[in-house]
C-alpha cells in the first residue's frame, strides 16, 4: 500500500475484527487474496498447528516511562490462555524481554508526527481534543532531525525485538493490562470508583496519554515491529462467557505467520 506521509513509522495497519478465527480468515482472504493455486487463510485455518514453544512475557517498553501493573483480571486471562494452550499440546515458558528505555520518547515522537503535519484550518483547531491539540503543537515545534532520530531508533528497536522474540515460535501476553474502561475515563479525572466526565474537568494531555499507555502497554511495539498478532477473549470478568466483560490474551508471531495465529485461535475453540 506504500508509506503514508503522516505515518512514516508504518504504525497504521488494516486487520479484521470478528467473532471467530474463521470469520477473521475470511476477511483476510478479501483483504489479501491468495495467489492462484495457493490455499487462502480460511482453508489454512482449518488445519491444526504443530506443537509450539510459546514465550510468556509481561515486559513492556512503556515500563521506562510509566508503572505497568496488570490488574487481576488481566492476569486471570493470561493464566486461562496458558492453560488452554498447554492443554492443546503447546509448551509455554517465561520469556524475559529487555526493551530499550528510549522507546517511549521515540514512539511518541513518531506517532504524533502525523497530527503535527495534518492540514487543519486555524479556526478549527479549538475543536481538537486536549490530547490532539497539545501533541499537535509539540510536533510542530519539533525539528525534522528529531523525527529522523526517532524513526532511526525505532528501526533499531524493531531488529532487537525481533531477535529476542525469535527464540520462541510465538509470544504470549495479556491483550490489555486493565478491564475495559467506561466512556470518558481516559479524558476524565478518576475519583474513587467513579470518574468525572471531561466536561467537568479541563483534561490533561499527558494524563490521557499515560492512561492509554498503561491500559494497553503491549500493543504499540507490535505495530512498530510490523508483526502479526491476534487477540483472543479467553476470560470474562463475570466468570462465564457472556457474563461481565471480556478479557483477552495476545499472541504474536513472526512475520508472515497470520495463518499460524489463526490456526491456534481456531484450535482453542475461537
């Protein structure tokens, strides 16, 4: 598809959302049709995967900037995922991943570059959210050399992470560190068990961003590395499917392993 001028780090991807591995495979076949004579994702998803070595990790590159503390429900989802995978014949083990502590600053620089260069009429800028408005201003004040430095670092980060992940067939981690949040939680001020809507609180861009990173600390680096990943809802906060809120695991594979990830999800009954 080529590189977008506003996304030089290649962070934006197209991927299906579905209720089953088969449906995801069907949509992938539409997004990336197989070559003539070669089986598509849907056909390959019906095949059983080989026994795999799966590395389990709670390490996150965002630990260098924010405390990352997975909630009990996130850990319960991870335990449920490990149990399902091992009962399916796969082997899991602890994978200690070391991420460069320069990642948070470099990722933020690359991620916000697009909003800085977006063509927005000055009279419409007040309509932007505090997060977007603040990050747009910072991006515009940043030099081109700083952006190039960040992009160069992310390519080094990619090579280093791929080398570490390469010790395993797949990597496993929680999909999210926290349970799904109510509308307004990221832009409102939390007070006890509730929150104040943004309309009653001016909002703070850095607080919003911190909450996002702590909510999903295992997502951005997968985009940076260009790796396929799949999220599988293996746990419900109410104890049974359909009760409470879904919590998932994230399986990450090497480049080109989309079919394998779909096979594993189908094998687990999804």
